[in-house]
């Protein structure tokens, strides 16, 4: 079989998943307006009794491999309140081919509240992942965005020696860019994480963005219960950003739960099971 034929077979077996969810408010209750699912991705709604809407994303493929692509779009219309999480930690497996891709687009209209709270993304050795998160907010919309990544499962004796991780965030309010960053680790991941200025040997990292956010919000996080790892938070220009670094996924989850509680964001029920 030729190289071209092998690549064609590989491409034909890649997973392409897509979710598009729109939620709107009426009579003080947030309901689904539109739900689209394709490929291995599904979205479920476990709370039918609350005024807010909880959405749980399920990857029926059980993980992400090289060449897979997931596209997720969440639109929160005027006055709606939506919290999105995942049914389990997302696993990204090793690849000798193309990168895996995750593209997330979030929007919140006037008076809307959106919480993006997926469980951890776990990278295996030689995994390659490109993630892009684009957010569009109305001037008075509220956002909590938390993403955690774990480089290998310490309890299983795993380590990510080689791999690639690219994480691009862009957040706009009323069309104006208010937050932009890109994190990139490529090649000898373990060596880079061991550097004091990077993670000082930590393998579990998270970022939490709160909009609106000010120094009062930051002080609440600083005054939270004892953390297992390192946690820092800054506030400027109407937003707050917390950075977390821990020795393993369990310590990171403990700290992430404490940060979210201090921010007043209820933890998804699936996090507590």
C-alpha cells in the first residue's frame, strides 16, 4: 500500500465531532432553543428542575486521537444562565500523525451568565493537541471560564516526555478584545515543565478567567482555604485571571474547586461524584 493510500485510510478513520447549543430565557427559566450534535459528541441536560441550564458534553469515542477534531459552539441569549461541563476528563492519546484539534466558541448576550467548566484534559506521552477558545460577550454579560490540563496520570506512573500542546484564548466584550493569550509547549515537555519559570516540576495546570472581575474578587480567592499547589490571581480592566499549578491532577482539582467556590461559581455535580 502506498503512503498516500495509508494517509487516506488514516484520515477516513478520524473522528469529527460537533455540538451547537443555543439557550434562551423566558419567565425566569433558561431552556434549550437549538441543539445540534454530530459525530461522537453529545450534549445532555441533567437538571430539569432549576432555573438555570446545566449542559454536559459527552464524547462517545472515549478520547481524542491525532487527526480528530471537535467543534463546540455555545450561544447564551439575553438573560439566560448556562453552565457547561463534561461527563469525564478528556483524554488525548499519542500520535505520530497530525495534531488533534478542539475549537470552542462561546457567546453571551445582554444580561446572560455563562460558565465553561469542563473536567480536566489529560495528555498522554507524545500527544499533540491544538485548542482554540473564542468568546464574545455583551457589555453586561458574565463569564467564568476554567480549563485544566494534566500532563500524564501520576497515579498510573505516566509521564509526558514528548508532545505538543497549543492553547489559544481570545475574549471580546462588545466586540473589543479584552483578553488574549497563547500557551505553547512543544518537544521535550517534561524538561520544560521542570524549569522553575514554567511549572517547577508541576504537571497539572489551570487557568480561570472571570468577567466581570475586580480586586474584591481577587481577594476572595486569595483568602480561600489552603491550596495544595500554587495559586495566583490578578485583576485589571474589569476581569480577573487565576493561574494554578500542582504536582498532580488530584491536587489541581482540589485547588480549582476552591477557586471556583471563591468566585461564587457552583461546582458541576459531576465534579463531586
